């Protein structure tokens, strides 16, 4: 199964989709990123190492701002007030602290994950395309004549 070249090839479609998938999965508010991204990358046949690496956008340094933004976005989309909460990456917090804010929090995670995925896909795809166009024009440009040593 892992012999499929789609999991390892580095071409624009596979890599940009892997980045988008990784960014979306990084907004899942449970510590299940690696199993989820692995299964989804295999099912969707995107570049596996890129997808796994992209999930690490969500890490101990970025989780709190990432999830606070998600909660803020979800609360505003639902038209409810934003309440202060102290986020902890623990099962106890998931059982008790998440209860009063779960609707706006999860909605915000889905919306922010989708927005990050779309932005990542578009930005990386555009940069990749620009690079290819620039390389194409460099190849098509006539070679400059070499100056001789006698001139």
C-alpha cells in the first residue's frame, strides 16, 4: 500500500493538497493529528511526508492562539458573547472546560481549518506556478553570447 508513488511524489497537485489537508487537520482540537492525517493522506493519495509535516503547524507554541482564534471566530459566527476561558491541553479540560464553549469552539475550528487549508492551497499553488513560469521563461530566453578574452 505504501508503495503507491502518489504518497511520495513531489509535484504541485500532491504537495499543495497535502499542505491543505495538513492545515485543516491541524485545527482538530484533540491530540489525534498524526493518526488522522496519516489515514486521510493515504485515502486521498497526497504526499504523506508533507501532510504529516504540515500538521505540526499546530504545536505547543501555536495551539493556544490557534484555539483562542477558533473560539473567537465561532462565537462571532454564532452571534454569542466571547467568554474568558483558560485552555489546557488535558483530558480533564476537555471533559469540563470545553462544555460551556464547545459549540463556538468547534465551529471556529472547522471554519479556521477550512480557511487555513484554502489559503495554504492557493498561496502554495500560486508560488509554485510562478516559479515554474519563471523557470520556463529562463529556458526560453536566448543565451547571451560569451565575450572573448581578446575583446
